[in-house]
C-alpha cells in the first residue's frame, strides 16, 4: 500500500492510494464533540464522493466515539447515500480492541441501509482489510 497523505491534522489523517483506488481515513483523536464528529465525517464523505475510490478504509482504532441514536440517524440519512453514490466496492473498518468500540462501529456501519448497498467488513488488522480488498478486486 502506497498511501499519500492529502490532509493531516490533530483529529485525522486522510490519505489516498491511487494505484489500488483507496481512500484511507484514520482517526487521530478520541475526544470529539458530536458537532466536530459530524463536520469531519461530512468532509470525508464529500471527499469520497468527489474522488470515487473503489475502496474506503476507516481506521477507528484510536477513537472511542459513542454513536448516539441521533448521530446514527444522521449517518444513515446523510453519509451512507454519499458512499453509495460514490460506488464504493468495499469499505473496511479497523476497530480497536475495545468491545464497546467494536459494537459502536458495527452499529454505525451495520444498519440495513448500509448493508444493502455497501460491502462492509470489520477488522482489527490492516493487512486483513487489504487482503479483503484484493479479494473483492479479483471478483470484479
């Protein structure tokens, strides 16, 4: 993987790998307000919609974000349609070892709307996620 950072700050790193058509988003902060979370995720979804990568890797291992029902609804209604419109072939989410974090992320990306249109898997290891992307690539 040859990630080239596009944006980097104290909240996240946004990178691309043009060779495999991948956008990688890595949370760097685990203390985010609801409004900042929405702002950052909106920005990511717009970037993905404009870039139209085949794959999206979200690295949430450093985050401990609690997804409330309100944020979940916003994510389903606002963010998921952008990912669908971008025609992403696969989205991998890297979770921390925390059981709570794992449940939170599966709640966010496991909803019916997302599952019907986005191939989404959860991993604790980046190599497993990349292998999964390679498998998806070879079947398309």
